[in-house]
C-alpha cells in the first residue's frame, strides 16, 4: 500500500531564496508517515493507548533540488516490511512529474511500559502491507556514523518549548532545524545541501536546556553531531549539491 499526500510550499516553509527549508521538507516526510499510519488504523494515539510507539532510528535523504515558493508538492510513501524490531519506510518527493527528493528510513518499535525496543507484532506490521520498490539504492540506509569526531565548529543550540512533541521529546524534524542553523552559520555548505543522513541515538527530553552542535568537514562530506558532554543525541553527515 502506497499513499500520497499533496500540498503546496507556503511562505513559512521557504528561506531567503524562496526555496523550501530543510526542516520543512523533513516535516512533510514525517506527516506522510503519520498519515499512512492513520489510514491503516494505527495512528499515534491508538498506538500509545496500546502501549507502543514508532521511533525513527535513521533516515537518509537525497535532494535533487529544493521546491520553490507556492510550488505544488506530492510526497509518496510506503512500508518496506519489518524484521525483528526494525521496519523500513521509503519516500519520494515530486513536483508534478519531476522527482525532487528521495529518502529511505528505518524505524524501531518501542514498548512504552517496558521502556525498551521490542519485536514488531504481526498485527502492527501487516496492515501497512510490504512494497518492494526502492526509493534509494539497496543498502543506502546502512550509512556509517561517526559519534566521536573532534568538531571544527561548535554552536550552542537552546531547546524551545515548541520543539517537543506529544511524547515529551524534541521532535525528529527539529533536529533538522538545528542542523540547518548549524550548517548555514558555519558557512561549510555554500553550495546548498544535497544529501543528509542522520541517526537518532538518544531522546532530548525536557531536562535538556541546550545541546551542542558540532561540525567537521572531510573532503566533500560534513559530519555533524548533537551532544551534551559525553551524551550524543544524534549524528550523521551532509553532502553539498556541488559535491554530488
């Protein structure tokens, strides 16, 4: 089962070049995943009431171009199947017939009562149905992550009340807001962002007032991590459009 969600790039979604912001793109991906769950009767409220939630573990997005202001946008998403406690989900982002971005993601099934990752029940996986199509090349989701590099640039990022979702943690898409700020203020991605891979390692809860964002550039790749002392909340990589 594939679902599509049509929308338009609104004023609040664009940057000073009237191109869609990185976090706005990730918000559309998240929204389409939520809508798919809603469509099969596994919306977040239903799952929480049953004692479980989906947690985004990692996602990789390749961007051909960022859509412009008032441009119509369609996000297509599908479930790639599950094994153990992991499930896959892919996305295509279209402007008309033109593909402008593609993504692959991996999700974990979290047992709220036991406070740990759990095996995905058939009753949860089956309603989505499995689709074999690949948005990215096979194995793209298994990218390497460096959590221990020494940053060339470090920026303090204050958490805001609006960053938190109903689960009481900083929403996954907000990390891309942090990343967008970090990369643009560092000046390391002057050509624009063409690819992002991020792994979520630990939730940022309400006790965390600020995190550190660190960057280092290695040839055509910018590595990043969000951390507080020895705790790493997320890490990944960015490639600019002129490096692809």
